């Protein structure tokens, strides 16, 4: 049975904490994620230190021993202090006094009192995060494991130290953390703990959107995001947090014709994207790419199930979701909207003749998002027929080749037509009007359709021709 980890605490920072704690006569421990990751052989630069006494004063003493340039950041509202130390690696050390907490049913703000190490471990979310290692001279490296966290770690189990209904009621965000840890480490959530999540799911309503999104983002950045996403659905949290995703679940069968479960398909797409990219917002686009399908779903005789226009509906839904969840209202949102809107375009190309005109339009509409759009389109192929998948991927390779050729030739990505609206108004002596828009759009379409080349002279002559149709003459 593992009882001492002193051989792993060789970094000088632990010796300094030991010296400071002994001088102040404060029992002190490193706790939580650092201990868990140490036992799992995972690197960690964040150290949480619990001391029976003042965490702030201990932090100040350690910072002083590290050198005059080391700053202490005190968070008075939480009674914690942080020391950032740069050595051969960067460390972030959080100091807090041991405490016990109690909660009122309708609040996430705990009533905090000074406590013992045992009190502090009891308030931890899971047994694997309640492990502690002694840092004083008399117990340096000794493991304190009151809830068999090492055994749960060995068996791959997520379990709460207290009754899960108490743990999750006190801080409902812990339900998301349980699912996130289970997905990240590929652990199982213990049966009683899982039942507690199901029974306490409704309590998630008292948690801020910002804290929820932080957990969702971490789930999406898991190696296999489908694991936590599926658990969110199974326990009922998905329909409370992202009802648009929960609505994708299920299969309808009419006249022997059924559509696939769009929720399960979406999980596959997110996993496929995760294999290809670490871009968080591309993973969000994968999660949301088919959210317009439940609204647009229709059964048509002799055809079966259709979802016409679901990409257009989906783009509008992305905006509403980003607003509701307090997600960024900036280029990240525009990026996700654009990918959701365009996600069918590459697939439509591979099913048809790949013309320069179609490629130009795709480059024009996607701009700098084109490479990520292709990743999403390729990830959207989830057929279980190997020959079909191989055919699609070969066609996508052809599309990628054409994209490169057309881009090198025409420089159409983020392109603007060589004739601007201002130039049209100056040439014909007119003010902003419908005619200006008609001519400008005609020039753009003519270039994208390869009717004229992408240069000023051809575009200028085309402008004159279009203006003549509208009865306009140049003033010069």
C-alpha cells in the first residue's frame, strides 16, 4: 500500500514550504489535483496547499523566501493567496487555510469557518481529489487518504466523499466536474454518485452560465468529447443546459423509412473533429452543425426524411445559443455561425462535378475558415459502409486539390471585387442607390462564375455593360 510520496517531492519549492510551515508551526499539506496527477503520472504545475492556520500569511512567508521579486496575490473574498514562481518550470501555488463549509439550499455561497484538514477534505468534490500529502518535517510525503481515493484512482472510479445529494446540492457544478473528469480520464462514475447527479440535475439552474461554459469547454477539449457529452444526455443535464442538442436524440420511422439518430451522429462528428484539430470553436461548430434538423425535419412521400434548410436555421440558432450561454459575441461566434451555415457545401461539391466556379464561390464564402470547413465536412462522414467513406474521402481530396489550384490562380480567399461601390458612383455620377448594388453584385457574380477574369480591366468593362442595361452612362 502506497503511503509516502516524498521521493516525488524533490523540487526545492516543497522544501521551502516545509521550512516556512514549520517555522510558523502550521500543519500544512499539498492537496487535490496535484496529488491526483502525481499518482497518475501526469505533469502538473498547479499546487494547492492547505494549512491549518492562515494560508495568506504562509503564502507571504514562502514568497519572501523565494526572493523579493516574487509577488503574492491575495484574494480576500476567498481567504486565499497565490504565488507564481518561475524556475526551470513555472509554478502556480494556491495557499488556503483549512476550512469547513455549509450551504443554504438556494445559494452557492458557502458559510465558511476555520477547520481541520479532515474538514477540508470532507468539502472536496471527489475522493480522488481529496488526497493530501504532508509537507511538515514530521510527516513530509505521507499520504492522507480518508476516503480510499487511491483505490478509486486505481479502479478508475469517480465517487463523492459525502452523500452525493449533499455534495451536488452544495455546489451543483460538481455534477459537471464529475462528468468532465470521467470523460477526461475515461473513468466510471460510481452508481450512487451517478444516481445523485440524476436526482440533483435540476439544481444546475443556480450556477452561472460562465461556470457552466467553462466546464463544457473542457469537456469539448477532451480527447474523446463524446464520452462526457453522452453522459450529460443520459443524466438529464443536457436538456437543461443545451436543449437544442438534447432535441437531436431519437429516431422516427414512417412507412419503414427512418432517419439516423442525429444526436449520436453529432457525437461521432465531434470525435472526428477532435482527432483532426484542437480548435475549441471548431469543436463547437461540430457540436452545433445539425441543430436546425429537428425544426426542419419533414417526411416526404417517395423521398423519405428531409431537413431542407437546416443549415440556415442552424446558423440563426447558434446566435441565440451564444447569447443565452454568455459565449463570446465576437469573431468566435461569427466563425461558428459561418461553419454551421456552410457545412453542407463541400459535401455538395463531392457529389457533383467540381467546377472552378463552385470552388471560387466556396473560397469566397468561407474565406479564412475554408481549411476548418473542410475538416468539419470530412468529419461529417460517419457512414458505416467503408466503401462509401473511402469514396467520399477521395472526393474530398480532389476538392482540396482544386481549392489549392484556384486559390493560387485567383487569390479569391477574402477577395473583394476590383470595382467598389464608390467607384461605380463616381463613374456614373450617382448617389447610393439600388442600381449601385445591382452593378456591384453583377460584377462579383460574373467573376465567381468565371464569366470574366478577376482583374480591373475586365471588371470595368463589365460594369459599363451592366450600367448600359440600366440606362446609366459614365459622366466622363
